[in-house]
């Protein structure tokens, strides 16, 4: 619960700061290497073929974090890697999901600040109730939209909405397969600090 409150507070603070500086914005400079680190809230759901319904402790609302970095291909296109993670702890059960994707960020009307993105990469799921550990590995797609609120020549606050969906693979309890066709879907509402 403490992580949830901290995530909400951080995201709210970033959005408030971005709103306060919006009137003074000029076109964003994007060049060379860039990196962004952020946090937020995510809503996740999971399932698999041949397994019982997931308990509420294993899905739902939890804090998220994302790290993205890469290079500038052009004023309209950025390329790089992105790591997204979701987690939840409830009733003694800890659940987490994450993806590592190769992503394209596209600014369709550069130098305006709006962007959308799409990517693909490996994904993982893990839950632990103190007795058994459940895991799955596979691949996932990620898509999203966002915008850069410039607060410096090469610095932006970047609110984002990310959607992750994937067919993870086999579902294992203590490394023994118990089901297959495991899948995940989650949406993240967050904000990050981006250095272009």
C-alpha cells in the first residue's frame, strides 16, 4: 500500500509540474541519446488455458515503473529499449509482471510534443504466496501514447499511457508446468522525466 501511495503521489506531482510549465513551452529539441524514468499505476489481468481463475490477489491495480532509453533517428522518430514493470502485494501474495521491448516512438507532427509508440519483446510473470512460486516467460506487444511537456532545452515531463498484451507461454508452479497458453494484459497510467 505504501508503494501505491508513493506512485500516486509521484505521478500527481509530475503532472502538476507539467501543467504549471505548459504555457511557457517551446518546440522540444530531440537529438542524440535520450533516457526517461517514470512511475504510475497499472491495471493488470492474467489467465491461461487449463488453469482456474486467477484470484484477486494475483491481478488488479498496482504500482508501475518504466525505464526507456535509446537514440534519435530523426526529429520524428526515436528508437530504443523500454522496460515496464507492474507489481501488487495483497493477502501475503506478491505478483509482478514485466516486459523488455524494442520500441519505436513516433512524433507525427514534429516538433510538436505528442507521440505514439509500438514495440515487441520478452515478457515475464511471477507470483509467490510464501509456499509456491508461479512463473511464466514469453513475448509481449506494447503500445502507447504520450506527450512531452518541456521544462528545459533538453528536459521534459512525459505523461504516458501504455498498453501491454502478450501470450507469455507455459504456466509453471515451482518450475513444473501446470498449464499453457498463459496470457497477460495491463494498462499503465504514468509520467516520467525525459532527458533528450
